[in-house]
């Protein structure tokens, strides 16, 4: 996955117990659980316990980052746009794994 390869290696190596998958579209449960406002498009979703909230954390299923193919493709005009959007979405969801919330990501311009 090219987008994951573009994450700096020191961050990639700190991804702890995370699966990254691609689904066609978000389920109703994922949409409701994400808290996304109506009219917005869910491109990706982090489901898990951020590193900042972990204590005595072992023997658990992996966290999951899901990328949603149809929504991403719906906002892109070219293959290059898709690649860029996948990269941005992966970075956004990986940031959640590290405990960075949406407000802070917006402050960073992400």
C-alpha cells in the first residue's frame, strides 16, 4: 500500500496492533458510530483504542483502520487524486491511533 509507505518510518514502526483494510462503503453502524455529521462523507475510520489511552494492553484484537473505496473515488477526478486522498486519509486515521483528535488535526491543516 503506497500510502502507508509514505508515512515516516519511525511512525510506521510505532503502529501497534493495527490492521488496515479497504471496504467498498461504510456500514450503517460505522456511519452512526463515527459521529459524522449528515451530509459529510466518511472516507476512513479508526476503530480501536488510541496509544494514549492504553494501559495493560495485550492479548486483544487489533485496532482497525478502514478506507472506504466508493466515497474516496466519488470525490476524486483522476487516479492521482485517488492516491493523494488515500494518503491523506491514512495519515488522518493513523493520527487517531496516536491519540490525535479531529480538532487537533484541523489545527495541523489535516
